[in-house]
């Protein structure tokens, strides 16, 4: 008997409740036999498709031998119950020679999650290239169990089909989960400590390398999601601990695991996946009946795929059933490997080869599971059919952690492998996949483990791993080069999968048998990939390890050391915030670079110190580094360096309150033919220059009295920021978009962007930007009544103080005012003085004329500064505040004369807070 997770099917006048197995015509319940009900459910679950008649028989009669006539009888009964054909209405269609289909209009009823109707939930499930056979009953059972249970673990020997079942099951139940399904392949991992990081990578969440769980749980706690942990057996302890923590810390989460052994944690519902069904031992059916059993059906389908002339005859049934399928225990992988050689041997020779191989392996270790011995026998047999060249190449390919190209295979094998790789693929030892118009190859997990063990035993692993590491170094260089010119989406699709191979190569290079210098080079070359995947904290740990190994092994390489310190400085800034270690790392990289004659290295180090100065709001220091880069540019003819210099100058002009000059420089770089790419030094700068320049220009436009244009460009910066690494979007939001939204009075938009900033910074482990998000959150939550700004723990970060002081009177405190009075924050000076004057005005005692005069003097000072900066944005605010004070002093006419021309100069932004406030005051003064 089969069931369905769908609440109800509706077609014509009928309504079917699958869980209750009830069929209604209008309000009248219809009597339908058990087999007819199973047939109807099977057809409805595949509505719109033609279901093979053999598959229907397998689903409805899983433990019996049934001929076509029986199937037709029950279909006739079903058609009669539905009135199929009455008044021209057809429900079930017959395709001669193929099967049956339900092709009438069909609707599903139930209670989908709000806003998700018709929307496919997010998932990263692998695409199945062949259909799953013989698992319909267990699939339905598991789908029903997931309605009640939160942890299912599918166990069984390697090659039994655990991953296939998990993927098909997750696909079937996908729409139950509002936040979708996350598939995590644990097979590339060598250590249990990487399990949580693998989940974080699959989710796209950056976590601290040593403390992943708190960040993961914070991200997953509110989400209704299915997590699929695939291939847990080699990291079983860590996988079990992860599943237990997820279930306890995220109440809406469900976990589906596959493993060769149970996780052995409470709440685990274990499902031991059996082999595919075989005919009874005491019966040898004919060919038609034999194909009703899943093991035979799979073997025959794969044979036909290899040899289109293959036909299962009655005389062949004893060979197929007794001598092949049964001896392979109905294990899908073993059956597929055997079928892969059918074109070469034929059935009878295939049986003899298999028989000989089994005889050699009947005395396996007693403590090994029987099915594991059987699968090992199958792999040994397949390996025994290879020639020396094929064996050598298969062993070499086992070092790849993900799929690979032909050129990569040749590089690691150390020879041309075109023909050999094709032979291995034909023998089902290598899988072929297609992606981005390229052909890729992949070893099945069990095949990879088998070949890796042979490689290790051969004594040749060191040479192969060295070639793999060197190839990864070349590959990483190509990845970095293509980032400079390739569209981000295309780049990600092509290269993100290589992160596991780069990890493995780096780990080997720093291992006992490795090469420290090669490890350092790999760490540096992997920078772009780790940055763009936003694996900031993991990469920080790897950079620190590289520096430590250079020191302990006395590796003299100032250029690499400089690059490592520069990377470490940026990583520390974004993952841990402004610290002494961050400053020292910037300074070490700068000192090493200045000793070289390499202008590009010196330029990168100068850019790093410029960023360091900006984060510490040392604008004078930043100007000094701009001047240093200008000297380098004058001595050469590097267009990229000049564009980077223009970007730095644009930011510098803005910080000095020269908005017209800043905007002109930003437009120049954005419009330059070479400004559309990623630009050199972009990895060192981390945030994409296109996004940063759009943000700078948006702020300039607001200052120049164009709030509508500013807000539109801020939106654009956020949109483009999504295409780049985690830091880029954080910069777009924190430094540019949120301030512009608040200056325009768009608190709702600012709140939405703040939530996005907080979520994004938490996902990628960017503590510096998390602090910005916390400050904005407190500002928005507190409202205008706040008298003292509740600074987060990063009170020592003055650039945040300067910006927040332009957004709320409470933030324009003594420290912000001191920075203005000492000339350290010229760009924000008019607004900080205005807000401080406002704050003082509210604190005046009634009738304090002298105090009010002092407030007016400070507002006049702020207004003059705004006019000197040619900043209508600040000017309108200062003029409005000054006019209000003048009104309070009884100078209404003068106040109107002051404010009216400033307000009239605004040609847009009529719905912004500042323009409306000025208009309202003018109406009072009229």
C-alpha cells in the first residue's frame, strides 16, 4: 500500500485524500479497491508523465509476480470508477508499448507556507541523471516518516544507493520546507573538525574556523529546512555531534543522514537500506517476470545503455539472476559496474569472470561487514580487468576531491590520459558530467576510496600528491586571473567547486611529507577563491598557518611574507575588527613591500595602509598614502594603478568635504573603458571598486542636493554588491546605502537594509560589519527621544563615530564634536555642529536669551561650513535649524529670507524629510 504527502488531489468532480485513501465524487465517497487506489496514487504522483507499466507493477505489487493482464484488469476497474471516457472526459491515457499516464488537469489542495505558493524552495540538490529503481515503497515510507520525525538516518554498505535515495526523497519533500533543502556532501572531508565548516559552506554562511556551531545555530534557529548530511561514515562522530546540536538548537530543522553505520544519537530513526529486490531463491522466472524485480531491472537497463543490442532472453535468466545479480547481492553500484562490461564480455563470460573473482575473496577479514566484502570484491574484480596504464591513472585520479577536467587529470597522472580516461568512463569507474558547456569527470566515492587505498599501498602517493598540489597552484592562478574579467555568476559556476581540492593541496603541502614553500604559494594563490566564497575566517587561519610554517622552517621569501601579512591584515579587519594585531599586520606587510623594487607590490601595500587609515578615521594619514601612490603612478604608465589612485582620491576628496571633486573622480573611473572589470589590487582591497565608487557617488549626490538620484544609486550599489563577496555588500550597505536612506528620511528602507547587513555579516563571520549593523539597529530602535547614543563595544572606531553623528543628535556627542573642532572630520563638521546646537537648544532653560544666541552663532558657523563645501544637503538642514532659532527670537522675516532660496534650490526630493520640514517652516513664516 502506498501513501502520499500531498493533502488532497482534485480533478474533475473528484477529490482524493491520499493519507486517508478516500476518493470523493462531490460529497459522495466512492468505493475503490486497494490495488486500484494504489494505481491511482502512483499515476497522480507522476501526473503529466508516462509511467512505465513495469514500474507500475513494481509499485503496486512489490512482492508478487504479476502479468500485464492483471494490470489491465485493475486499470479497467479504476477507469470505470472514475467514469473515464464519459461525456468525453479522459483521465488515464494509455501509450501502447510504454505505459500509462494521468494527463487531465490536476490541482493540489492543502496549506502551503504564506507567500510560497508556486515558488520553488531553495535547494542545492544534485541533478539525478538516471532514474531510481526499486525504492518506491521505502521512499514513500520515509516521506511519511519525515512528517513525524526530525532525524532519519539511512544506513547500508557502500554502493547500496543511499545518496540516490536521499536526493530523490529530498526532492519529493522539498515543498514542505519553507526555507528549502541544503545538501552537504561530507565525502571530500579528511577530518571531523571540517564537518561543521562543510555545512556552513553549503549554506553560504561564514563561520569562525574553531567555533562554527554558535554561528550556524544562530543562522538556522528560525529556519524551517531539511539538512541532508551525505556520506557520514568516515567522520561519524563529528557528523553525529553536528546532527545532535542542530536538532537541539534549531527546533524547525529536520535532518536526513546517509552513512554506513548509525549516528548513534538519541531521536535517530534508523532505516537500513536493503539491496534491490531479487527473485525468490527457489524460483527462476521467465524474462518478463524477472524484470519485475528491481535488481534485474536495473542490471538490464544499464546493460541496454551500454549495448543497445542487449535483450534479456528466457534462457539468460538463470545467468543474470543466479550468477550475477544474486552474487552481487543486488547492490546497485556492483550491478552497474558489472553491466558496464557487458559489451566486452557478454553475459556468460561476464559470469565466469565474476565467479573467479569471488572465489579469491571468500576469506575476507571476519570483522568486515559482509556487504562491504562483497562490494570490495566487485571493485577488486573491476580493477583486475584494467591494464597497467588504467590502474595507474585510476589511482592518481583518487586524489581529486571534486570533479575535474581532462587537462587536470593529465597533469596529476603525469601523462596523457585521453584514451585511458575514456576507457575508465566506459567501464563505469569514472563518471562524466556536463557543466557550463564543459565536460567534467568524477570518481564515485567508493571507487575513489578504493583507488586511494591502492595508491597509498603502492608507495607512489607522494609523487602524485606533489603533482596534484602543483596543478592546484596553476589552477588557482587561472581562477584569480579569470576573476578579473569573467562575469561573477559564470566564474562561480566554473570555479567554486575547486575549493576542496585547494584545501587538500594546502593541507598536504604543510604536512609531514609536503613542501612548505609550495604550501605558502598555494595559500597565496587560493586568496581569490576563498575571498569570493567569503570564507574569510577559514582563510585567515590558513594564512596564519602559512606564516607560522615559514617561521618554523626558516623559509626566506620576503615577497610571499609581505603578501601573507597584507592578506592577514584585511582578514583580521573584517573578521575581528580594528585591533593591534590588525595594525601590526598592515605595518609588517607595508615595511616588507617598501624594501622591494616591485611597484605593484608597493602599490598593494600602500592601498592596504590607506584602508587601515580610513578605518581608524586617520584622514591625514590616508592622504599621505594617496600621495605615495601618486609618486608611483608618476614614475610609470600603469592604467590600473591610476584608476585605483583616482578611486582613493575620490574617497579623500569626499572626506575633506569636496563633493564636486569627489563625484567627478568617481564618474571618471566608472566611465573608463578599463574601469568595468574587477581592477588590479581588488583582492587586496576586498570590496569591489565598482560598488565602492557607486556608494561614494551616491553620498556626493545627496550632499549636492539630489536626494532622489542619490537613493537610486545607493540601491544600485546594493544590487551590484550582491554579485560579489560578503565584504562588498557590507560596504555598500554600512558606508553608503543605509546613511543615504536615513539622510533621505527613508527609515523603513534603512531598517530593511540594516537587517540585511546584520544577517549578511553574521553569515560570513564579519565582526567589523556586525558592529556597524548593531549600531544602526540601536539607532533605529531608539527613536528621536534618545539622549545618549548606546554605542556598541567598538567605541574606539572613530569612523563609525563620525558617520553616526550625522544620523542622530545623541551620537553627536563630545567625542564627535572634538573630532570636528580639531579638524579630523571635515566632511561631517556642518551636520555635527548643527546637531550639537540642536541638543544644546533643547537643554536651554526657558527665557535663556544668551544661550539661544550661542546656539544661533553655532548654527551660523555650521551654515557657513556647508556653503563652503558647496553641500546643499547640509545647507538645507543648517538653514532650516537656523531659521527655526530665528523664528524663536522673533526674526520671522529674516528667517524666511534665509531659508526660502535654499529650499527653492532643491529640484528633487520633495517627499524627503528635510525638504518637507523646510517647506513646513516656510509656511509658518509666510
